[in-house]
C-alpha cells in the first residue's frame, strides 16, 4: 500500500452522518499554529489544532473503526516533535525527564490502529508525535476509578448498539489561567472528551470532563481524579473553540443536567447516559 492511499485526517462524515469539526474562536485561532494556511493539522485517522501559547493541542478529533482494529505493538516508536511545526510551539522530552509525569496520548494509540495494515502502522506511529501528547501523572488512566477515563471509547463500543462499530471522539486539555507551572510549562489539570456515535441511524454525543488536581511538590504527588458527564455546552465554555451544531443537537446529557455544585462524579461506567 502506498503512502498516498493512506487516509489522512479526521473524517467528519465517518459515522455516515455529519458530525462536524471543531471551529476555533477568534482568540483560539489567533493563538493557533498554522500549517499550509490552516489551523487544522492532519495525521492518520486524526486531526488537531495546536496552541502556540500553551504548546499543547487545544483539540484533537479522531475516528475509531471498532470492526477493523489491529493489535500493534508500541515498542520501538519514539516520541518526536512534528517536523512540520516550529519546535518552539511543541512541548517535548524536556518536560518529562526524571519526574512522575508521563507522556499521555490525547487520541489513544489503540483507537487509531485500524484499517489495512500499512494504514494502521502509520496511525500507530503518528500517535507518538508530541502534538498528540500532554503531561499526565503516571498510572493516569488506571487511577481514574479503575481506568474509567481510559475506557470510555471501549465502553461505548461494548455497551451500546453502535451502528457499524464506528465512533468519533473529540478530546484535549482544558487550559486554565491558574494551571501550575512546572519547568516553565503550565500543566493542564482538566481534560475533556466528547464521544459521537450513531444508534439506529440517530447521532448521539456524550461529553465528559476529567478534573485532575495536582499538587506540584517535588514529587509531583497525585491528589485526586474525578470524572463527570457534562453537556457539550458546558465543555464549550471551558475551551477556545465551538463544537459542531450536530453534536449539540445529539447531546445525551443536555436534557438532564445538574447544576455544577450538585452533580456527582461518575462512580462507574454504569452511571453514563449514552
């Protein structure tokens, strides 16, 4: 298979109905890295936008084909900066050496490894660009209620009668003005995901917020993780882009939202409104 045949970038029509791509706000666009005149940077099976000031992706959108997954190893693939983008707008190994911070994938590596073997291998490698990485505490996914955060995509494929086993995911860090600075880098303590899928021809979207409270002492001790199901509208208030109108209309949480002070963190996958 030649490289020209490999599908590049997030496919907004992947679910068989339009799910859309995030649109940066005016301030978000002003802060975004441009590549070939666009703020959307494409990889195999995913796309993203990079924040110049924070040096992390503001959003990543990726497609998952649950019926075409390939089990590929991660060994031997280095974390590298994307040579297409100025190095000063990317956070690399200088942040992660000799501490408890892990290089955490935003678009999960396993989510991207699908399709013909050459395509899956390209996606596997693409997932290791630092543009798709944010600092996360070691055991990040395992520590959030027995891996709840890391299993959201698996859960929708396993627990919901998803059409064609296809899912599109939007995720990234929340940039807060008071994020703690470590080695000159502001460390995001909150992350979001919005998972879009189709059931019986109907588009649905379930959105989630993870709050990661860090105590950045010498050891970067882990304080607490909490995962909430939220509305797409609430996520939008925390980020520098707007979600597509289709996802607002498909929001599974919008009809039954609690006030922020009243809602409880998810205790298990069973608490999710799909």
